C-alpha cells in the first residue's frame, strides 16, 4: 500500500532517502571501465542496486544485500567482495509504494505505470518487481581488453537471451530526465531468477504475476573516479541520446 497522500497538492515524499552512485553513465559510454570501488564498499552503501564490473565483465545486480555477477551467457554467480566496479547505483531498499503489477505489463509499459504510482516524476526511485514472468529478454556485457572500446562498440555483439515462464526479480532505478548523462534517464533494470543462477540487463519482459515496489529517494551521493582516464573523458557527447538508447535499450 502506498505511504503517500492521494491529494495532488501533496506530491512530496514523506521522508528523505539517499542513493549512492559510483561514476557517471557518460564515463561508462566513453570506455572508462576500470573499477575503483569494491563490492565490499558498495554493500556498505546499500543492499540493492545495479551496475557492472571491472573491464565491463558482466552485469551486476544487488538484491537483499547479496551482489551477483551475470556473465555473457546469462549465468549468474555471487560476486567476490574484492571485485571492483566502474559504475554502480545502490541504495538501502525501503518499499514505500507497493502495487500488484498488471498482467502482461512489459518494459515499454513500466515507465507509465510507475508514473501512475509515484508522487512526483522529479524524484529518483529504486524499482523492484518480484514474481512470475511470461518471459524476460536480457543481454549481458562481456569483459573488455585494453585499449577499451567505447560502450556502443563494446555492446554491439552482446547476445540476446530469453527466459520463458521464469520467477525472479527485476530491479533497478527510475531516473528523472534531468539526470541524463549522470545516470540512465527512465527505467534502467536488471534481472535475476529466484535460483540466483540466471539474469542480465533487461531488454523486455512480460509480467505474469508480480508485485512492484518503489523506494523514493531525495538525495544522490555521487562518487567520481580519481583517474587520468576520467579526467580526459568526453562526458558531454553530442549524440548522448543515441548512445544511451543503443547501449541500454538496443531496439
């Protein structure tokens, strides 16, 4: 049940909540893949989140305080505490808004549905969808070698994998448009099944029977890399929208 008023004149969260982010999406797009924060440090910042690993070696999803690494073949395994990440978004997930997800809801429906639940589009939201799915389509980034290619090139050969009639968690963040470049605007979500054995970066899904929960956030704690590569990176590309769409949506 929502903890927020339905009165349209009172669209503010009832309490403050923070999100921690390591590096920028534009840095990742520019090929800044060297990890500079450990999984152990990240878990000290939150029990829920998504990201990637050093050298772009797979997708990261953190659920219930456990960090998982999803490889290019869609297989998942617990991450080591000493593994590093070049880009991660984490928070302590506190579900403030909860609703039954509509049957057959897809990725393209997710943004509008969250907008119907959230008190305002101007805040950040951690998003968790738990339950059964008719199907989930994912892809996973694969380990890169130096000199690193830009992310548009690095993800060009990612294999699309489909999981049918699967139970699990789709987790990630709903980010306001004004954060474009800092993070991924709109919904950026990853998947892991109930067995914690399969997952990936979500391209599409279709809900069968699931609960959607939102955790609103009012603060962003942004940690920037201390590296010469980051100092020289192009963090304001002219084709930013195109790069984000190609690497995150791939449709």
